[in-house]
């Protein structure tokens, strides 16, 4: 719009300039390009804000599902690090957790077949089952009722490995 105003100001200084048809077409084109530029800038900013919100949600899901691993659980020293296999993704089908229970320290590491929300839902189901049943079952294999390490949750298949360290009696 500033360019159009500058063009009009300069054109007004030349007598008879607005009478030439091709100049009017240039001014109209400049006006339309200005309107389109403003609309595109507005859309780009709207898309950027949407992406920021989506990334915030993905980070919250990531922190909720894959909690930080405590440095020490009973006699066990632990560490954990997660980096998504596909660049730019914050959440995926990988899972892990470690917790201290009355029966010892329990750990799960797994992967879920699939992508997107289906995989995230399956990860949530597996981790939720582990976090509850780890405190209820004395045997590690009974923790998720899957001695072979496989269980079907919804449409996704979770492949997990469970482990435990007995800390008492």
C-alpha cells in the first residue's frame, strides 16, 4: 500500500499522467498485489500460530507419556533419553518407563506399529496398563498379561520387553 501511495504521489507531480491508460493498469495491479500480499501474510501468520499450538500439544503429550527417568530407583541407577526416529516429530510409537514397586523395580521398553494418533493412543494404553499393573503383579511376565511380550491394543500391536529387579525378600 505504501508503494501504491508513493506511485500515486509521484504520478500526481506529472501533468496528464493519470490520463494514460497503461499507468492506470499498473496502479490497479499494484493495488491487487498489495491486497494479495496482506492476505498471504495474514494466512502465513495464522498457520505459524497453529503450528506453534500443535507443537505445544505434541510436547505435552511427549512429557506425559514418556516421563523423565529418575536417576535412582532403589538399588538401580537409571538413565533415559528419547529422540524420535523421524526428524521433526515429537511423539511416536516408542515407549519406555521405569517404576519402583513393592515387588522391585520394573521397566518396560517397546515400540508400537503404526503412525499418528493411533500409535499415540496405543502407547498411552500400554504405558497406562504397565503403570497400574506393575504395582499389582508380583511376576514381571504378569505385569501386562503378556509372557511372550506381545499384546493387541486397539488397532496397533505393541512389541514390548519387560524387566524387573527384585529389591526385597
